[in-house]
C-alpha cells in the first residue's frame, strides 16, 4: 500500500508540468501570428452626437440618423483619424429637417455704425457773465427776463456810481492841465501833463469804461452820471440776478448769457464701442422733437474717464444749431458711422462662440462639415466681420450650425462628449474606471430584456 502512494504522487506532478508547457506554447503561437486580437475585439462604432450609442458594426444612429463613426482610443488615433472624427456628415433629408443651409463666404464693404444717446448742453466756450465793474446803483435794466436776446453792441443796464463820476472828473481835469502845460518851455512840465492824462484814462478803463465812451467824455467836457453796461457776447439770457434799483458791489454778477448758435451733445458710448470712435468723426444727431430733421456735427473730444455706474465713456459732439431748435438738456440720438473697408463677412448665425474661441462649420464635401477656428471683428447688423480663418469662396453652414455642433467639435475635434450626457472619455493611457457591478466577487450585469418588434434598438446604448 505504501509503495502505491509513492508511485501515484510523481505521476500527478508530471502531468501538471506537461499541461503548463502546452498552455505556454499555445499562447506563444497566438501572439506570434502578427494580429492584435485584443484590439480587434475593441473595434466599436458610435454616434458623434450621441456617444452613448455604441455598436459593433457600422450603420446609422437610431436617434438622429447620422452615420456611425469608428470609435478610436485617443492614444492610438493619428491626425487623419482625429480629423475625420471632428467631421460631421448629415444626409440631405436631415439637413432639410434641421434647417441647415449652406452659403459661400464673400467679401464686401462694411460700415460700422455706433449708436448712442446724448444730452444737449451749452457750448462752454460761448457762455459769459455780465458783472459790475464798479460799486453803484442800477438805475435802469434793459433786460428784464430770462430768455431775452441780448446783443454785444447794446447796453443791458445803466449804473450810477459816485466813484465813476469822480474818476471822470479827474480825467477831465487832467486833460485841461495837459492843455495848459503842453506849451511850457520846460520839457519835464509839458511831459508831466501827458502822464496825468494817461493815468486817469487807465483808471476809467479799469472801471469798465470803453474807449469810445472816453472819447465822448473828452468831447463833451462833463462827466456821465450813468455808465452803460455791455455784455461780452451776443446770446440768450439764461440767468437774471440783478434788479432795477439794486445796489451792487464791484464784481457782483448781473446776468448769465449763452450763445446757442452752437451747442454740445454729450453722447454716452459703451466701452466695447470706444475703439470705433475717433476725434473728428462725422456724427448725425436726431431728436424726437424734430422728426425727419438731422443735425450734423463732429466729435471734438473723447473724455479720458469712464462712468463706473453706466460703463460708458462720454464723447463731446459739437454742432451748429440753426434756428435754436436744439435746447439744452434735450435728449437726442447720435449715429457715428465708421467704414471698415472690404472684408470677409459671414452671417452671425454661422459663428459658434464657446467663450474662449469662435468656430465656423465649413463644408468639406456635400453633407460633410468640419469645425474651423476663426477670429472675428465687428458685428454689423446680422453680419460679422471675419479677420482670419476663412477666405472668400469657401462654403459654410450659414444657419442651423448649432444643430451640427457638439462639445467635442468645439474642443478641437476630440472624442470628449462628457458634456452631452455620455460616459466621460478616458485620457490616453488611462484605464477606464471599473463598473460598480464588477467590484468584489459574484457581481455581474443583469441580462438585457428581450427587444420588442419595431423598437429603435436602444439596447446598444452604453450609459
């Protein structure tokens, strides 16, 4: 009995060694045939728009009808495969249903128009105040109300001043002394008379007396009791301070005058339009108070600061005001037009803005589109200026581009569809996370229910 045990044990060990050797040879034969069977087993097809649709053979997507594309691992895909993955093919019937329209890119002349609201204001260079040059009493006012027109050559008031009467008498006395002393043989005496007259004249000028008034005083030979007061410019009285019979001191304001033949418009330009606004540009101003009337002016100043509340920068527009139709504090609309020259233009609906870049879908062949990064400029109405990325003659998706766009194409053509509800893509060389059903022992996926007749074949979806 003991001899039998010694014979059986070596025999079992010999059989185990022979079985291991046979398995190794079979594995080497399978590995040396030149075929990657593991890679062949992984060949699958998916929908670019619905990545959770996965099938083991080519066909059409049961949801959108698009052709399935080969699913390639990111680390094994070459440039041509990645380019093909970025392309989207749409049947003609599907393009009609999705309202996808194509058009050729063309170059045309654009003119950017910046519109802004503004407020009419006074031309600050055409405002003045009428003040009293000497202390005295206002004996007469020739202007009695705000809004009256005044002229530079007509007096607006008459002032009685004892100091002014004394200055006139001193001047007349200096003139008489000069006439008596000018015949003196002594040069110092004759020249001293001229000095007295010059000093008295200068005092009258400082009191606001005009040269023609001094000449009249010298001719009349007696002082004027009332001094006429003139305005420095012609315009409209916008403020009346003095009253008739009022006593005023030297320097007290009497009236405020404004010339409204030229006015300013303070237009508020949004900060994203400031680059299109330049000093000297022609501006068309319209007002609801004057329908059909257009006032033309030019930008004289762009203020060097921004309003933090409205996020706007003011531009000063100087324009003529014939008939004084534009009133201060009136609301107006300003249109600033700037030609952009001949440039490539596409519809605004053709540009997909991801926030970091702009993408246009270009047709590479009938029914097949690929994304193209572009650099856009100004938008004029329904058109957008393209600075680079497109050239005239190329065919793009002018409308319905959003229907053929997906997150993977927006990110450069990768197969990352994580934002569309599919399984997150793995990075090159990264192993996919194990399914919770396979963790531990005895876990497994439940059997799929039988497919009903007429169904869309949704059992191919991998959520």
